[in-house]
C-alpha cells in the first residue's frame, strides 16, 4: 500500500496521545485526529475515516468498548481497532475483542512494537499475542447465552477446518499448524481464510474467542497442543 497510513488516537491522557503521536509520526504514520473519550472517537472516526484506531478502554462519558461497538457496525471500509490497556487481563479488552477489535496493546509498548502493530492490523491481520490472548479468553469467555456477541454455527465447517480452528485457538502459528498437521503452509492459510469466511469473522482474534465460547477448545487444551507442536 502506497497511501499514508491514517490513525485516530483515542485516550483521555494527554501524555499518552502526545507520545504515541510522536512515535507514529517518526515512523511515517499520520495521526489524523485525537479524541479524549469514546463519543469523540466515534465522531472522529466517522469524520476522518482512519485506517486504524488506537482506542483506550477506560475513558469518561463513553468507554472504549461502547465506542468500538458503534464504530464497527459492519459498514464497508470500517477501520481496524487496537485496544489500549494498562492490564493484559482486562475484561473490557475481552469484550472489545468480541465486538470486533483486531487486538490489544499494553500502554508501555515499545515504539517499534507500536508502529509494527498499527501496520500489522492495517493489512487485515490480527494483533494476536497467543499466550496473553489465550489467558484473556480463558478467564472471561462465557459459553451459552452470554456468548451471543460471537455465536456461530460450527456445523458449517468441515472436520479439517474444525481441527485447524481448534489448533489456531490454542495459539499455533500458521507454520506450527502446518508442521502439526503435515500440510503446506499455503494450505493452512487457505483453511484459515475459509474458516473466517464461513463464520463471518474479522480475524484470528475472533476465531480464538469463538473456539472457546462454543466449547471447541477448553482451558488447558493449549498445553497439549503446544507440546505437540514442539515435538513436531
């Protein structure tokens, strides 16, 4: 992509916004707007149409969760949202991921990681740190009626796709999936793309949540998969 990457910063702390703006600007990323609460973020997103939004979870008037829900309405061209938090096991982060956010960052992120994360989600990939995301999902995922936000019918998936989804949710990368299943990595990528398309998911983050909320994967299962991947 040759067009400048456009970012909206939504955080009620002036120092955070100023620091992030300087870091992103130094990396050639344009900050097109700033917001100090969720309501301003929703308005700014509609007005400036950024590629990526860095969204604080806890803000006055309207929090980042509600703002994320309002921004990610399913309309074409919607931005990617990265949640900002000071805690990696924040229930609001989990809810935001369920609502369609593409990942999350701790506010003490390094400059290099911040710029890389913004570029990663802009290309359509999820910002998925497997170990942290697994712990987050295991702690806050609720099966049954409370999982309505991401309820999906897994019957649409083939047996192989169910297998891939289960391993993906346990934190395996495409390369690890390929080794574990004795498949080419391009074949794994095709399976992942079909899973996301069939279930109407934005990215791998939501796939992880679906796998746990539907009971396809249970807490502790990732340990066995991780050992298997290491032995493969």
